[in-house]
C-alpha cells in the first residue's frame, strides 16, 4: 500500500502550511551541495593560481545555502510572510490575524495565541513567547506581595524608633565631617529624610519578602516545566529528539584549509617530480571542488583553536577589567564631586550633596551600561566566530555564555559596589583610607547604604527597560527601515511609488530587518529576572516595574516579529535550551546575595543584636546612640581638620561617627569594640541559616511539584498502552498469517504422502512427485 493513501490529499495546496513548506525548502537548500560545478583551472598557470582560486572557493564547503550565504554569493535567504497585514482589500492570512489579535497594544489583557504563533513562526519562537507569558503571569503575585511590603513600610514609618531618634533635634548629636578640610561638622537630624525613606525598604517585612521571592523563583521554574510539558504534548514534541546539526560553513572551510595544508606539507616532504606533484595538486583541487568529503576525515582540535581560546580569555578579562575601571572612575567622580559641592557657598547645595552625587553617578552608570551592553554584544559575537564552533547549536551556546557573562558584570558591578563595598573600607576619623593619597573613601548615609542601593537599582533597572528594551527596539528598526526607504527612493526617484506597489513579496520582505535570533530577547529578560530576584531585599517594587514592562514587552516583541522583521526559518525545539540553566543559576545566586544584603547592607541584624543583647528596656530606644562611636577632634591628622570648625555656632570637642569602636577615653582608644564582633558573628550566622533554610525550602518546592502534569502523564501512558496494543495486534496478525501458511504447507505435504502407488516401479515416481509438490509450495 503506498504511504500517500494514509493521508488526506484531497487538497494538496493546503496540506502543508506555509511554515512547514518553508522549513522543507530550507532543509533542501541547506543539504544541496554547491561544489559540483566545474571550474576551469587554466593550463600551465602553476600552483599559485590554483591556490588563489581555491582560497576564493574554499568557503563554499559541502552544503548549499549556508555556505553560499557565508561566501556572500547570496545576500539573504528567508521564508516569505503570508501577505500584507494592513491596507484595504487584503485577503485573510495568519500574519494579519496575528497583527490584530496578538501584535496590538489594545489586546494586552488577552492571552497570547501561542498555537498560532507556533504555526506561523515555529516551535522555538513559540516557546519563547510562551515562557515570556508564564514569567509575566508569575510576576503578578510577586508584585502584589511587594506592594504590600512597601505599604507596610509606609504605614510603620512613624512608629520606627531609630528614625524617630535620628529626626529628634533634642538629641543634638554632632557628626564628624564627611570629607577633609572643606567639610564641617553636621547634625545627625539633618539626615532625617534619608532615615525615614530607608525604613520603607529596610524593615522586618523585607526579610519575609526575600524568602517569598526565593520560593517564588523555584515555583516559577516548576510552573514553566509543567507548561512546557503541556506544550510539548500539544505540539507533538514528546518524542522529539534534536538531530545533529550540519557543520557550519565556516567550520567546514577551516577544516578544509587544515586538510589541504596538511596534504601540502606531506607533498613537500615527499620526493616527487615537480610536474607529477603539480598534476596531483591540480587533481586534488578539482576533487575538493567536486565536493569530496574531506571534513569527515579531519576535525579541529584544541591545538587548532588555542589562539582563539587565548584571545577569548584575554579579551574577556580585559573587558571585565574595563568594567571595574569605569566603576572605579565613577567612584572617584562621586568623591571629588562631593568634596566640590561641600565648599559651595549655597546652603541648599551643601544640604543636598548626597542626593546630587548619588543621582548623577547613577545616571552616568546607566549611560555607560547601555553603551557597553551594545559593545559587549558585538565583541561576544566576534569572539565566538573566531572559535569556529562546529554546529549552530554550539555557536549559540558559546555566544550566550560570553554575552551573559559580560552583560551580567556590566549591569550589576555598580550595584554590587554599593551593596557590599561602599562604606566598608573607610577607616575612622584621624585614620581614614585614601585613594591616590588624595581622595577619602566615601561613607554610607547614617541610615545605611540600603536606600542608596534602592536608588541605584531602581534607576538602572527602569532606565534599561525604558531606553534599551523599549525605545531601542522601537526606534532602531524604524530608523533603519527609513534609511533603506530613502536609499531606494534615491535610486528610483521618478516611479518609486509605482514601483513599490508592483513589488513582489520577496522584495517587500527584503526591506525588513533580518532576524538576529532570540538571544537578545532572552538576554534582556534574564537580566531583568536578575534585577527582580538578586537584590529584591532592597527594592520590593522591582517585580511591579518588571510586570508593567513585560506587559508592553510582549506586544512590542510581537509587533516587531510580525511587522518589522523578515520571517525566520521555523525551528523545532522542545525546551528553551541553556536559558533554563541560567535561570536556575540566577535563582540560586539570588538566595545567597539576598542573605548578604539583609545581613551586611541593612541594619536588620544590628537591630536584633541590640534588642536582645544591649537594650535595657527591651525596645529599640537608644539604638542610634549605640551604633555611633566617639572621636576627640584633637586627634585629627594634620591638615585634615575642618577649616570652619564653628560652622554650627559652637566649638566641637567630641564628634560621632558610625562604627563599633572604643571611645577616646578608653585605654585602647579607637580599637574595634567587642560589639562589632558580636554583630559580625550574628551576621554570619544569619547568612548560613538563611541560605540553608531557603535553599531547603526551594528544593522542597522543586521536589513536591511534579514536572509533568498528572493529566498529561496519564494521557501519555494511555497512548503508550494503545500503541503497544496496536503492535501486539499486528504481531498477532502476522503470527496467524504465518500459521495459516504452515497449515497449507502441511496439508499439501499430507496429500503428497497419501498418494497411492500403482506398482513397485511407480513408488519412486510418487516420491519425486512429492518432492516436486514441496518445491512448488
């Protein structure tokens, strides 16, 4: 029975949809060899011209369209869109339907038509938008809890005793200068606004929110695995196994070059006549151009790739060092600007020094991060190209690793500095730590660095999302499209409009942006996921802003895929690949970082230590005074005392600074006090307990939620049972047919044996006839 009888071929034109047709065509083009053409070599031109010709053609490789694109024989190869998506008298098509029901901001409240996205763009892009939809849905409960935590901070700010003590001017606490010479003494009550604002994010509810977000990340990963399994079942991917990719054209060219170089060296070592060697070399070149499979005998080893690996290592180290250098430069800017504003004649300028320096430094960091993100993306692609990975999958994974590493360091280095390094290596009055013997290390505000960390995180996160993820994605494609429009109009100034109306589908699609892969789309979401989870203890509103961004991002990406990009080749995939492992890694890292943020950046642990070890009344009264040490102004180093020592209107003998040190009247003055070690031990104990407890709870959530939904598991089991039954029936049918043939054979044999002999001479004939009977059977 022909296999075509198993399918309904009544309408052959619509049997395959456009996505499947384009995939089949692309596979045919990719597997078609492009080296079977004959090239005239020229007689007597010598080996030099042959080598030159070979160098021109060696990029062609073994396979067709990819090699031709790599060799710039064709400028582009892409499937065609189904038709136009706007205008009058347009026939209904999937592209128009996607534009109306998916790629529109007016339908942001609707679920995505994932099945239609998969039908039009393929499984790989369908899985990306399905993952983005699940991630956005999971941000809703995280945003609600974050808002509740923030409102709790707002509701309890007037009941927070430490901030009330800082704002109480009756305490009359005089603080030591923030910089040498130009800065004067100042009142602790002047930092009242900062202390009250810090309580909005530094309160007991923050610890609960950190635990909640760790469990949220684990739940999100499990929820996605279950959703992915449902999609695999619905899209018939449960038994799908990725086939080994064809070697990339660049890899084949490199292997071909290696094999020819190796053979040339062997030829040079051999003792052959010049004419004979030249003829064999010419034959070799012709065989290569005829598509001989040299790449199957040779492969690139680590020795061949060592220069590329070394270049990668040095370049990545250099770029990470460049990021650190820029952050260090911003630190120098902060210190020098704070000192410059401190000598300002304007009282308002002096009072807002910290806010001004923080805001401007964060904006500089944001601009640098956006610029370096684009630069690092290009460098990561170049570094991956010189490695010459064998397959497209290997190329993509290596590119993702490099780009993620560089962009992660670029985005989070300024935040890590504020969270864990600022104010840690300041020293003390009379013995400060200096940079270049001139700049004194900056200190945290009296309320701690958590508020500044919140400002840094919020501005960088919102700025990246607004500028890089939205404006760039909207503006750059439209700008490129407009530039192409001007170029084409300049080439056809007279009848351009008429020409545009008569354009074929492939000409219209050629003016669209080429599809650059899903790596940029995933990358911006993974970086956002890091903002939401890594430092969520300092910014509970991060999930809310991520949710608002993603609601726009889904429709923005949809509009870009439908209207601004060439249609990509559909690729089958059953998961999101290496991105899932990166998400899990970020989720595990978030637990550790939040433990350190709560323990070392916020005042949560010092408050607990004071409450249970030092408070006489069992309340937080006296906490601020307990965290401030005393300093005798006569112990300032020469040239570091304030120039205007009586700016407050009275001479200062003793000033205060935030640290746990012995007072000047102690025998071991200014040494680290035992209170410091008690707080440090409590902080380290909290990190260990928090990390292990939350990790255990996350693993418990991972264990208790099955990866495969029960109904899908049951359905797959039923299908396997039915399949086994079908196979059993087929085997039983074959067995019955075989037994029927044996019975027939047996009956014919019995008929031959039961044949009666007529004479003694005919007995031998009966035997022969019996044998002939068996032969006929």
